[in-house]
């Protein structure tokens, strides 16, 4: 089943429940100025408010376009008023279109369904590349300098999430949330098992100490050379 991920900078994103429609799974999540905090499998639609607490909506739009995870997302800027200059600034910042808020579930889905029918879905990201490390999302295969890294499904998703957040210390809870493992919940120590298997697999292909433990804080994937 294909998936459409709908992210909203509005608190509404925390309250809406996912559903299935015509063989497509629709999910909702909150979006902040740091971008998605979980893996995005499938198509992404972002509704960005003009005014945000930590950054402007224009800045968030620019960040989404600069981030390989979200560069192909469909971005709708949610304006406070139908101002021609604001519309032009939103499009220059990289928004695909705009609408006037406030948002509600019906308005969001009307926009998503209308654009799907008229334009179809964009192509999803095909690979994450970080120096000599490539995580091929279509083949579900990781490679280090063209050598395959043999991973189980959970370790593959874990590596993808770490590669999408390099040089950032992630706690066990961050990793559980990022992999969508909160429902049903898993024990945090399970992450240690996945990390151990992933670390051994990376060492086996010559990646060395790419995956590092930060005592009492979590784990970090250091950006490799190449």
C-alpha cells in the first residue's frame, strides 16, 4: 500500500488520525523548523504556516527545499491573509502553492485530493548518500564504497534514519520515535541490540567506527569521508 505523509506546522498535525482511502494510507504529523522527526516513507505534503515560533514560514520552506529528505515534497504556504506580495514571496521561497488559513482537516484533504487528481504524486527520494555510504531506498540495500552492508529490516531503517540525521546525537527514544516504533511500544534496550548489529555490519565492510556511542546521551552517525 502506498503512503501519503501530510505534515503540518500547525498544532492540528498532532491531533489528526491517519486513514486509508482508495488503497492509499494517509498519515498526519507535526512539522517544526528542523523538518521531519521520523522516517518519511512515501509521498510528502507539507502545509507551512506563514508565522512560526522558531522561524518564519518562508525560512522553513527554504529549509525543506534544501533538505534531500523533503526537497520533492509538495509545499503549501498557509497565509494569514490573501496578500499578493505574500503570495509572491511564498512562491519565491519554494512553495508550490498557497492557501489562506486557518486550517482544518477538510481544507487540508480537499487540497491534497485535488492536487493528486490534477498532477499526480511526485517521485519519492531514491537514496540517501553520505560520503562513501549509500542507502538505496528502492533496492532496500545499503552500500559502503560499493560493498553491500548486510542488514535486517530494522537495522536498515535504523541506518537510514541515522544517515538522514548525521552528526546529531540521537537518544534511544529519538530512534524509537523516528522509526515509528511507538505503537505498539518497544523496550529502549532493543535499540541497543539493533545498534550492535548495525555497528558490526558497518565494520565488516570497512566503515570503521562510523557509528559512535555518546555516553548517557545516545548514538551518532559521524559523516564519513568521500
